[in-house]
């Protein structure tokens, strides 16, 4: 698919009026070969609630659905990317996490497993379609079984469902599912947290964020921490990201440096310094109590960076544990007293903004131009903002030569341009370094690097007159288009 956006401008010797238009690309037809994995509770994750040793077994369902018009047989395989594991490396014992296909939940193909079995680290063939490769769906039941000697804590894992065509060159489709499980030894936590919205979730969205505008968030999301003390000894409060990453269903990892975490308040202890979520990949200190472990309250604020919107588009999910460590106590390790879900939504961004004379839009000013004054120049600043992760091109289109009201023309070679001062993290594969005429038709100004990073560059226009040039107001129409390769 070709995406494009175009901006055109009426240019005169003294000023220009912007005209905006849109280039629409053709949309080719593609074969349909897709897989979805939908937990019965909604969302994209498989989440088990806090499980006590005395509780009944918990079960959750996932519906696997394949849509295909390839007319080729296909197979679905389950793969464990990361077993259910705590931050300290403790892995959930074999046999507590099991699954089985729901008999007769499919209609056309063959489900290959029938009895409940532990979720295996090896690739597990779940389903093979009929020879015609018709679309189908089936349900899987996952269970978490309590044990008397279970190790309390929050466990995080990841599994993938892989749709693979048989005897076809079509690429396989991979869908990732995050798995969360919280086991308890039966103790009541001495610390409680709430969010500003009352939910168990911190959400951030790039919607509404623009360059040079950090006010898209009227209020940043917060977590309120309350400690019921005294605890009889000093303690520390940490936060840690389960698995050390936030990821999308496509497998992309969020850049944790784009969100800062700061704590404030606390009358009886010491608040830690502000940091970003990178510090939470292990354990990030938030608060240290006084020597007797007095009760206290403080608030944690999550603030996106100005370039939060430039992270690759997608919905990123994770889970943030809040952890208490009682200093000097004889305990098996830190206690995770509560966890908060993180949802960061990054909208697709593919935009070009043009500035001249310090203002948005085009206002090329050459002033009085004559043969005696010599050539004069005027610059345009072009900003491309994108998080598509794909290469693109910036193209100029000139409608025709510069003419005055009497249709006198300025020769192409007297109105020229070049690209300069390119700033980007991804070296462009091409840009117009040499001076060329601003001739009628399309001119490729710049091709981005393979990663398609955002960039900024300048276009320097130069105008000169000849002794025989006639006076008047000369105009032409110049447009800029931005298109994915």
C-alpha cells in the first residue's frame, strides 16, 4: 500500500499562499491468511487472579480463529517463548499450568490433543486444517492449579500461536499472548495501592500529541501508595516490570526511556529520585521508611516524554509490580503486594510539517530581486515525523515556470534549489545535495534510510534575475508529498 500526503503552495517573489491537497495511492489486493487469539476475558492477555493454596483451580479460555482464502492446508503450533517466571528468576513448577483443547469446538480440521496436559516448553502441534485449508476456529482451556507449598509472587510468561501454511510460499503468522499469574501464601499485604482512575491500570496514549506541544496530557496518571504501619522495622518500596519489557502483540518492545516515573509526598521516610521505566527492568527504588517502619503515604506519577509519540505504532502492554522489603527481617525474599497493568497506545504517525520565517507554512521572501542586487535565497524547513518503521520519500512537484501577469517567464535555471542540513538517526539513502533547477514536474528531494526514522532538513531556494528580465509579480505552485516506499 502506498500512503501519501501532499502540501502545495503558491509562490511569489514576496510571499506565498498555502494550498493543501492529497495524493491517493491505489490499494492492491492481497490473499487473506490471518490468525487471531482472543482470551475469553477480552484484551490480548491471559490473566489469572490471585490464587491461594486453598482455592479451586482457575481456568481461562482462548479462542483461536483462522481466516484463509489460500485453498491450502495449514497447521497451528503453540510455542512457549518464556515460561511463567518471577522477577527473581523463580519458575512456576511443572504441572501447575496446564491446557487442553475443547472437544468439538472446531468444525472442519483436526485437533490433535484431547487430554489436559502441562504446558510444554517444546513446540506443540494443536491443529491441522482439512486439505482444502478452509477457515476454522477452536477453543483452548488453560488452567492454574493451587499447591499447598506454592511460592507466592507474580509470575509472567509469554507464548505464541504460529499459523503455518503447508505446501505454500505464504509467510507464517505469529500471534503473541502474555500470561500473568499471581500466587499467594495467604498473607494479607500491609501496603495498598490505588490509581487516580480507580482501576487497576495505568494507560497512556499518544493521541493528540504534536511536535512542540507537551500539553496533550492535562493530567498524568498516578498511583497512590499507602503503608499501614508501624511495621516494627525499616522497609523499602520498589517497583519492577514483570519480564523486564513491555511488548505489543506483534512482538515489538516499547522504549522504556520514553516514560518517567517520579514519587512525591511521604512525611516519615525518604522519596527516591526521579527516573524512567528503564530502571524498573530490575527493581526501581521508590521509598525508604524511617527506622521503626512508620506508616506513610506517597504518590507515583507517570509522565511521557515529548517524543513518546515517535515510538513505533502499536499497543504495548506490561505489568508493574509494587514490592516491599522489610530490612533485617528473616523472610524468603521481597513480597509483591500488588501489581498494576500498563497500557501504552501509540497511534500511527506519518506526517510532514513545513516552516518558513519561523512560522508553520510557507512564506518565501526574496525581497527586491534584480540583476544588480544579485541572487537571493530563502529557506524552507521540512519536518517529517513517523513511527511506521518503513522507508519513505519526500518529493517536490512544481506546476510550471514562474510567470507574471503578462505571462513573462523566469527561466528554470534562474530559480534553483538544493537540500541541506539533514538531521536524522537513520542516514538517508539519497538527498538532493547539488543545486538543480526548480523545474516543472516532480523532483525527488530525499529518500529516508531503511528504518524510516523521523528527520528534519532545509530546502534552499535561490532566485536571480537577468538584465533583460521584466518586472512584475511572478508566481508558481510548489507542492511537497510524503509517501511510503
